[in-house]
């Protein structure tokens, strides 16, 4: 196994992330730096991420973030053995900034470039906290993705088992937050107000849970509409909206479906480990219910701490470290940014 | 002085290795240029390395980097700018940004014109980026982003003898010079600061437009 230091760059959405990870000869990975520069506040008044605003912010933040990461890690350019970057999926203009920067660093330092899959990186980040990952079922949920993946091996092919057919889970949180007059991004605010609410106050629908529905796909669009109808009916009747109860009931509907499908997928695919990732994995109710259901099903639950769940450079460096350790063939400097990179492609060759 | 020059502000992807002598005009040692490109991000870094290889130099031999800062369509423009910034950071080499239109004008005015000129490039959405220059290629006005018809009206107040740039034809003036920024023009614009060893300021892209984004209005009702 090759040991070394990997610098990882992530710009697929609104976070400019630079992480540095060391991989030792025995395959152990260690996080040395995880610098994040977020443009989330610039998007708040638009109620969602504006791609051009994100891309502009990446250009300004990119090089300073690399500087800070190297300072934090206490390393110099000579110490870097590979550069990894999110090649997709994500916002194309945003991805392009990170990919171009990664190529420049890799070429200037004369080290391998690894263009990697953002979703696989969300899974790989878990190894920084919880050690080597056995074959696992991964549930990735954020503002951009909601996927169930079978991950027999981090560097190997990933099999998608299901995904959202409409809104991403995080998107539903944002839209419902807006309905309830809560700020963007909605996830943390719903989580907070839901703690004082009754999750069984309103029986919101569980999307795609019928016997004939795709067992591992998700749908949150109908749920979002149901919440809107409920709120509008209350407003029409002149009744104050019980924000905490609605938030808790909505959140329960989302995490109920997510965890039920994830546990079922793990069992059906013979996996003993369920791994959570993505910004929504920071949701306290999702973590709690996933733990309960994994315990009941005899599964091991692995959840990285919240700062590693949201988009960051450490996850890209972690995946790059596993690829370097196995002497994976680097990506060419003609590497494209691919906004719809399929999850089956962990490393873009 | 060995200078790496990049520009991705137009549909052309340009990378060149340029010698800047102590006096006189820059000399292009090698360049790679792809016209009509849509894949700026895929082409630029290979172009840089190919130009270096042809010039027989390594990236670490480069004394300075010059990059066009636009105006230009944003996505492509950022590829050149972030590449230049990251290369400069990785190599410990200063990076100078120059207005891409200035680079076109400087080459177009290599021999002094008899009057003013304009540089016009494609801004998409039925608009053009344009800037006005004196007979030696020094900018007097702009860069602006406007409809071609508006530019033609403005020319009444900025009488010009020629136009350069990929959209020069919209002016009806005689077309001269390069259609897109070239390595020699980019380095010529920065020649004085390069020779003086002046610390470059921060790289600022010339977007000229705000991002397209609208703040959400009142919520749309879902129930009838
Ligand atoms: Zn993500």
C-alpha cells in the first residue's frame, strides 16, 4: 500500500472545501485539515442556492482555502502526494472551479490527480472518524441528493439501489421551512423547532411506501404539497399555525421513510452496516431514529459528526487517500467536470 | 523573463509561453489555441503543459503568470482565472490579471492607428462586451455590456477607425487585429508591471453583470 498526503477539493454546491488527509501504509486515514468557506448566507435571501452566486464565491475562496488547509495541517507543497477533487455530480459551473484548481495544483506539484464522485466521497469520509469501512449500505441525504447505495468497497464500484424521483430530502426541508416562515437553509431550523413539537400531531403521507412502489426510491414532493395544504387550510380558517407540531410531523414523515427503506435495503442486500452521510444526516431526529431501527434490526450504524456530513474537502481527500493507497490510476488533466456523473463511477479515469 | 499567459474569456482557449525581454515586444515561444471551444475546463491545463513542452520549459521555470480577467461569459472566464491563481499559488509565482479586451487592442494597435478603435466580444444573450481605445491601444472607455445596436449609437460619440474582437463586425467598421486575446497581447499589457516587479493586486473578474437570481415573491398556493 502507498502511504502519503492527499489534498481534497470540493466545490459541487455552495461550500468551497479543502481537506488534507494522511493515509498510512496500513491503510489508516487521518484528518489533518478541513477548511470550509461557505456562501450559504449569500443564497439565503433567494431561498435556495443560486449557481452563479456559488460559482463566483468559489473563485474567490479557492486559493485562500488551500492556504488555510496547508497551514492548519502544518505541511508544505512538497509534502502533498496527490490531489483529489469532486468531478461530479453537482452544479456544473461550481464543479468547474474546483476541477480547474485541482488540475493546476496537481500539475504544478507534479502529483497524481484523482477526479472523484461526490457521493462516494460522502461515504468515504466516515473512515476518518470510525476507521476502515466494511461492506455497507449508505443513505446519503442532502439538499442535492437522496440516495441509497450499496458500497461493498470504497475504491470499487458503487451500486445505486434507489434515489429520489422528485425533490431531494434537504430541498423538502428548505421548502417546508419557508412555508413555516423559518430561514434558509431549512434543515437546522426545522430540527430545532421540531424538538418542541408533537411528531404525531399531523399524519402526513409517507411517499412511495405502497406495496407496488419502488422499494428503495424516495419521493418528497407530495409530502411538501401536503404540508402546504395543511398550512393553507389553517390560515383560511384563521387558526394560528402550530409551527412546532407541523415541523415535527413533517420531519417525522421524512425520517420515517428514509430509515425504514435504508434498514430494509441493508437487510435485503446482506449488509451489516448502515452508513449515513450528507447534510440531512446532521438532523438529530434522523440520527436517533436510524439508531433505534438499526439496533432493532441488528445493524451497526455509522454516522460521521455533522461537520463531516455536510459537503467538505475532507471527504474528497479521504476518498483520494483510499485511491492513492491502492495505487489507482490517476485521472487525466483533460478531466471534465460532470454535473450528472453516475454514482457507479467512483474515480473518473 | 519567462511568462505563462492564459485567457478563457472568449470561445477561444489560449495558453502561451512568452519571453518578455528587458525592452521591446514580448516574443511568443510556444502557444496552444483552440477556437470555438466549449470545453474550456478540459482543454486549458493540457494546453498549458503542451505549450511548456514545446517551449522546452517546466512550469517551475515560469517567472510570472498573466491571465485575462474578462469581460467574458462567466463559466469559461473562471476556468482561466482559477487556473492562473492556483498555478501561481502552487509555484510561488506572481499572477497578474489584465483586461482581456486590452490584450486584443494592444495587438491590434501594434502599428499605431490613425484614430480610436473599439474591441467587441460576445456577451451572449444578444449583447456584446465592448471597450474603446486610443490609436496606441490604451483604453479610454469601458468595458461595457450592451446590445450591438446601442454600441453602434455610442460610436457616434466615440468616432473610431477600426474594430477588433470576435464580434467586431457588428460595428460596421473595418475589422483589424486578433479576434480573441493572444499570449503576446496579454503579456504586452502587463509588461510594465512585470518589468518593474510590482506586486500584483488581487485578481478580479470583470463580470459586468449581476448573477441572475430573483428573490422569491409571495408564496404560491397549492390548494384551489
Ligand atoms: Zn453532498
